[in-house]
């Protein structure tokens, strides 16, 4: 029994009471980060006269991971006064920036899924969110790796106390390069702007 009617709940209440439990019940416990830890841009720099002002950072409500360095899905939450698909375009935009195959939106009633692999959108009951195994099997069906290739792709990056976590665009470059190596390609060209951390 909830204390408040769902329509009176804030977005944070919806996340706490409906979305987070739905994700955790499907095995995402150790493969999820939430908004406070998922700021993936510092915000666009805007010039106002001679003054530079930084805009709002982009933050995802939830990011779901295949492994530590390999995110695969984003979930955007909205309060229940909005439709379940109200945050889907935002989730799609963020998923495209982060190079993720799945985007979801929810208002606590159900999930709306956008699958970049098939291009399909569908509604999913709150208690039927895909498990980690289901999403991985859909990715592996689209990118069929053998056991040796999968071991290379899922190998976490080496980090020590002196190594910085890569920014989202560096992670995308690293993951695409690792995937190419796993597929047996031995010549690749990494094209990124000056100062973006190619080395």
C-alpha cells in the first residue's frame, strides 16, 4: 500500500516505488547506476558577450551495464501525470550520445522500449522489464561473437589509482576498437578531435 496516490508522487517517488524495484527484480542490482552518478557531459559552454557560461549537464536517470565499461541501456523516468513514453525522446537522445542499443521511458505504469538493433518500439509491463540475460542475448544475436571474441569484448579496462576514467566519447572509441580487434581486424583508424584523449 502506498501513502500517496501515484498521481501525487514526484518523479523521485515514482523511481523509488516503481521503477527501481522493477529493474532490481530483473537482475540489474550490480549492473545499474542512477542519476547522481551518471552525469556524462559537463554542459555546453555558451558565450554571453565576453563571459562563458556553462549550461546544464546531461544526466541519465538510470544506465544499465553489460560489464563495468560496457553500458547497454538507458532508462528515463517521469512522474505519473505524464505518459509512459513522455521521456522516450530524451532517452533516445541520450542513448545515441552514449552509443547504447536500448532506450526506455517509464512513468511507473509501464515501460516504453526503443530497440536500436531492430528499430522497434513497444510497451512493456512494469513487471516484465527485460532481464540482463535477455538484453545480452539480443545484443549477441545482432553481433554474434564466439566465446573467445566475447571474452575480449567483455574484458574490463585496466584502472589503477593513477588512471582516469574515460569520458563517454573515449569509452565509445575504446569499445568500438575492442570490438574491431575481437572481430579479427588488425587495421583501424581512430579519428577524434585534438585534445579529446586519443592517446
